[in-house]
């Protein structure tokens, strides 16, 4: 449904324990997962530690104004000044 993701930078909002996040990474995307649940992010990080795919998981509330701009997300994979991450929910939407 999503199409090819190889080489894309993807932000998986509400990633939970990372099932879809991991699949995107397996298919060649550079992925950051973010979720409000500390329990689920901890589980995702445990899985990532056991089976590394290069995924960064962030515990944050995306409904808080400015959270995506001020969280550790901005310090993770978007430091190169290259093309911004692509939101998974709406690929045609530009990243702020």
C-alpha cells in the first residue's frame, strides 16, 4: 500500500511497540518512531536492541504544540540539513 520506501526518511507517529516501524526499516527506510506510551517505546527499544535495524524511538506526545520541533526527535536523524522526513500518514504533506 505504501510503495517503495528505500532511501526515504520516515517518521512513524504513534508507533507503539514498533511493528510497522521495523517493517519500514527492513524495506530500506531510515525511520524514527514516536509514541506517547513509555511502556510501548520501552518495548520497541528492547526489540531494537535485540534485533538492530537502526531505528530511533522517541517518547513524546505529538499532540502537544511544538513537540515535534522541540523533542529529541530533532536531535536524532534530521541533523544533516538534507530533505526532511516524510510523514507516514500523508506522504503528500510537507514536513514543517
